[in-house]
């Protein structure tokens, strides 16, 4: 019996066997065009785990019957790459499939670059990281960048059925009866990771005894047991984590409470209380702001309560905070006003502080004309008096543009407009 994992044995041997990624390998798409033209270019394949990056790389080389070698940028040494180059010289060309290409150090990179330039080596780098964040520009500029997407449940079901029917490399020699519910669970719980689905199916097939009729019957309960560690996948240090954080904030900003709670749940499953807490406090002031000024202190209180409780109870105050923030009126007027003021300051639009506003709490200040004409607002019945506060060079500048999305800022807007009219 072949001892290699099922996921390895079921790797495609040509481009037609690739499941999913139609945006790349379908007829007329970029990679399919490369194969048709027999002109394979260096590329970086990036995407989540289990989307078939290394499998696709191998299938591309096999489709063109090109010699290929698979190395790992972390575990394989520069010496291994030197051997690959010697093989390339012998064959005239070599496809070098480099896993974890984002971890390629400078010495290995410097060695490979001239061979990429001469086209002796065609590099297919594979990574789960965003190449714009993680791949050295010198390598990135010499490669096409192709993103692979998570497989859909129907695509995973297609791959599982192929494995069940394949008598040479798959499980076709085993008499397996799998329920529709079990198949659906393998396809759904893998979260787009084909490798995980195949590993789960293989475990179920070999750990389930045959019944009296010699049939291995895989039920939903067996599928759940074999997939329990892959029902959710989230890498706190990966690019996908920042995508979830981004979707979390944008859902709250967009007042979609259901989506907000969904992304909160994903972050909770990842166990990332620190990121949740930081993002909630930012949201409370950035997106809610003056429309509901109590949202900031309440969000902070919820975060502190969550940190004190820890998971699983931390989810309770977090759910309250997220629901309130999502359904609160929204205003970014305060920080946008400050950003405009900062823009002026950083572009030389500041000017001298008016003399009547300068510090006058020292001996000799009066002789310098400091604070002499300052009008103390509390000495006036309305608590307000007309006087210039901005420097002469920008005295007519207005930064704050109130919104009327919440009652608090509506009240502020009325005061603001009243003062502006009195200034005229």
C-alpha cells in the first residue's frame, strides 16, 4: 500500500486535473494561455493553505513535460539550489518550485536572480502570505503574481469523489459507503482547505472498521470526529487575519450588526483578544465619535471586562459592545477636522499665535504686549465673546464640519452654527 498521504497522491498531473482556480486555468485565462503557448514564466502563487499552490506548480511543469524540482526556502540550503542550477544546465531549463518563498533569505535570493534573468530557472514560488507585503521586490518584479482562492464546497466534493473512485492513487479499492451528510460535512468543515478535507476522509476510511458486509460506512458522526480540528482555520499572524479585522471594522461602520458579530466570532475563535480590544476602541472614536460620545468609554469598559474575564466569558461584554457600536449613529467629523488642521500645519500654514492669547503669567509679559487684550469669556453673560483665536495667516480657516447623525452632535452643530453667525 502507498504510504504517502492521500492529499499528496491525489495531486493533479496536468492542468486539466486542477480543481478550482478557474480564473487562472480555464481556457483563455493567463496560466492556461502559458501552457497552450508552451511559454511558462516565473510566477508567485499565493493563497490560503490547502488551495493547491504546490499541486498547481507541479501540474504546470508536468503539463509541459519540463524537468522540475521542489525545494523549501526555509529548510533547504543554498547548496540545494546550486544543485538545482546544475540540473538546469544539464537539461537546458528547470522549473524550481519553491515553497515558503516569502522566507527566501538574501544569500539564496542573490544566487537565484541571475539564473532567473537568463531563464535557465523558471521559478514558481508558493506562499500563504501576500507577496506585496512579504516578497522581496527584486524577486517579485521578475515574477507574475497569481492569487489562489479557497475552494468552494462543491469543488471539494468533486475532489473527494475523485479520491473515492480512483483505484490507482485514491481510495477506490476500499468498499466505502459515505452518507450525504458526511460528505457535506467534509466539504463544509474544511473551510476551503482541500488538503484538510482529504486528510479527514483518509482518516475516516482507515479508522472505520468494515461491517459484516465488508463495507466501510462513513456517517456524519465519523466525519465530525475526523474533521474536528479543521472546522475553523484562522492564522493570527497571517494576511487573512488582517482581512478579518478589516471586515470587522467595516461591518460595524456600515451598521451591519449580523456581519459585525460574525467577524467578532471569527476573531474570538482565533483567540485574539488583544486585536479585538484595540479595534473596538478605535472604532468607538473613529467611526462613532461625536454621534454617540459615550460609546468610547463604554467600549473601553467592555474591553477591560473582557480582558479580566478571559475566554469564553469575554465574549459576553464584547458582544454587547459590538452590537452597540454597529447600531450607533456614525460620525467621523472630529478626527477629520483634526486631520485638516494637521494638513495645514505640516504644509507651513500655521503662523504666529495672536498676542492676546500668548502666556502672560510671568513678570514682564505686559511689557511685551502678551495677553493685554484677551477677553475672558466667563466675564460675559452668554459665556462667549467675539475675538480672534487663529493666527492671522489662517484666521478665516474652518476645519470642523458637523454631522447630524446623532442627537449629541446635532446639539453641537447648533452651537457651532450660532457662533459662526455671531462672528459674521
